[in-house]
C-alpha cells in the first residue's frame, strides 16, 4: 500500500569555519556593529573557504542527515538541492552530491528559488515520497552567497552568510510533512536580484556590478505581508488554531521580520528558532540549518507541530507544516 505521508527521518547541517564578525565589517565598510545588530539581529556570519564550494557544504550536511536517519547513502533514491549559488550551471549540485555519496541512477536536481529554495525542494520531495515515487529523499538547502555579495555594498554585505542544511525524508503512515504552500510573484523582480547569469551576460556598457542588489526597505514590507498571509493560509488549510504550532522555524533574513511573523501567530519568541545572530542570512540553507539546530539541542521533539517558512528573491515564498 502507498504511504500517505513523508516524514523527516534525520537532519544535518554544515557551517564553514571562517567567521566574519560585525567588527570585521566595521573595518571594511562604513557601518557599525550597533547598526547591524539593531536593524538585522546579526552579529556574525560564516564564509566558505576560497576552495570550498556549495557542493562541499551540501555533502557534509547530507552526510550528517544520513547519519541521523541511520541510513547508508545507498538508501537514497531522490536528491533535490535548493540553491542559488551552484558550483556550475551543470552538473547541478544534486548530481555532484550524488557522485560524492557514491550512489548512481536516482534523480538528482537543483531548485532555484532564492531563500525559499529549501521549502520548494521539500515540497517536491514530499510529493514523491508520500505517493510511493521515492523511498528516501535527500533534501538540501546549500549556499555560498558570499561569492555574489559586493563587500563594498553596506546594504547587502552585512546580511548574507554561507552554509548548508539537509533532511532525509522517509515514507510514513502517520503525519509527517502535513502541507506545503508555495507562492511567487515575478512582478517584484526589480527589488531583489542578481543582474547577470548565463543567457543574460554582463556587457561592457552595463554599470551594475555582478552582485546581489536589494532595495531592502521595500523587500522588508512585502516580506512581512507575504509571510503573514502564508502562515494564515497554512493554518486555515489545516483547520488549525494559532496555538497549535509548537515551533516556528523561519527563514533567518531579519530579526524584525521574524518578530512580526511570530506576533501574527501569537507565538512567544522562545518558541521561535533563531540562528541569524551567529549565521546571518544563508538563503536556502537557513531553514534546514535552524531545524537541525533545534532537533539536536532537544527543543524540537518527535510529535511536535513545526511551521517552516521562507521568503526570498523572485519574489518566492512558502511554508511547510510538519509533524516532526
Ligand atoms: N550600516 C550603516 N548604515 C547603513 C547600512 C549599514 N550596513 N546599510 C544601509 N545603511 C543606511 C542606508 O544608507 C540608509 O541611510 P540614509 O537614511 O542616509 O539613506 C539607512 O541606513 C536606512 O536604510 P534602509 O535600507 O531603509 O534600512 P532598513 O531599516 O530597511 O534596514 C535591511 C535594511 C536590514 C536590509 C532591511 O531592509 C531588511 O532586512 N530587508 C529585508 C531583507 C530580506 O528579507 N531579504 C529577502 C531575503 S534575501 C534573498 O532572497 C537572497
């Protein structure tokens, strides 16, 4: 018989060793530790070593998630990686991780949805596992966004960091991933973007640098509105009251955005998992890393109702309601 649900069998994360503090940034640009902490909640972020790529980070997070699930790599038959900073255009990071894990044949691909990449990836993998299309899915969010940040632009470089988080999904007759809700609105394409890629390359007359560009204040307002509406939609879709959520695991973009989302849910901040102080905004990696932190320190227990949410460039946003 086909399973009804997928559930999280194990989680993992990897943070590069190199740390960039607010004090380091004070030496590089016109900013202060006080400004960064009060406007964002961030104190430090991790930056990949020069020879470390997104696949390196993703592999280490994946191995931890496999260990936590008690599985050998051969058990994996589906790999999806949310990332906006892949090693190469192709092979995709999923294929690179597959090769490193020594497995062959299963589907392996990337999802490019900026900071919502992990939620998008989780939603796809969930549908495969819950309908019997895969047995054990590896779902990763991994980024080396430091490679596309302008460390002279104080409006963006204080925010982003590198890292990777992963989960393994397995089939379950009991509730696991309960519902996923995905949204996007390309009309906001000019508020947060990287101007160049493959098909659209930089020309000599182009004045914009090959970096992340963000109109932070406008992004902030749409992020708050969109996240409020997606958490309402998630509760309504499952006939749940606000008080039924045990843990909120938000995308770690900005402490003030997280506080406003928590307020909407009527959740005290001690029920919100926060990692951004020490990790900054790691885009697609932030939600699975925060989940792994809370699982490993014992806050998130089996049976808890957990709400994951994210918002990012595109704009894309989404949520996943999970019975851990
Ligand atoms: N240090 C000191 N001053 C700064 C810095 C800095 N690092 N950065 C900007 N400022 C200045 C600005 O120049 C501006 O000065 P002015 O008033 O003289 O013009 C002033 O601070 C206020 O700038 P704002 O942009 O209005 O500051 P705001 O309070 O909005 O904070 C921030 C900026 C932190 C970026 C915030 O807007 C934010 O977090 N936005 C949302 C980011 C987000 O959620 N992104 C989506 C996910 S990321 C992804 O998808 C890849």
